[in-house]
């Protein structure tokens, strides 16, 4: 089962990370799952320990299905909405 569901109604998500290595691991993971993803500096209104985020578009992001070795370096995942960002996942 894929962690992502794709269609033309995709939502934009932003994932922030504790390290640059985690961001690169996530990027590789998305590419293996055929998800378009790009890394960029974290927007000011989102916090990040490493300053790098991944922007990706999918119908649904099921964070629980991300492998643990990748998930442990994700600080948060937010969904971009018209009025701002909605938190989908935060490490705790």
C-alpha cells in the first residue's frame, strides 16, 4: 500500500525535518513512490531545525505508513490551505 494517493485533486503538503539528511531521505523515498517532490528553504511561518523542507502534492498523506527510519527525522507535515496551513503530523 502506498503512503500517498494521487489524482488531479492533489493537495500540497510541506514536510520539515530535524536534519538535511532526513530531508534527502524523504526526497528519495518520494521519488521511489513516483511522487513529484522538491526541497527548498522552509517558509518563515513554519519552524524547522535544519532549514530545509520538502514540498509535495498528493491526495492524501498517510504519515503512519512512512518507514520509521524516515519518519523519525520528520519534524512536521502540514497541508497548504487557502487560509494558511493545517497540521497533519508533528513529532512528539
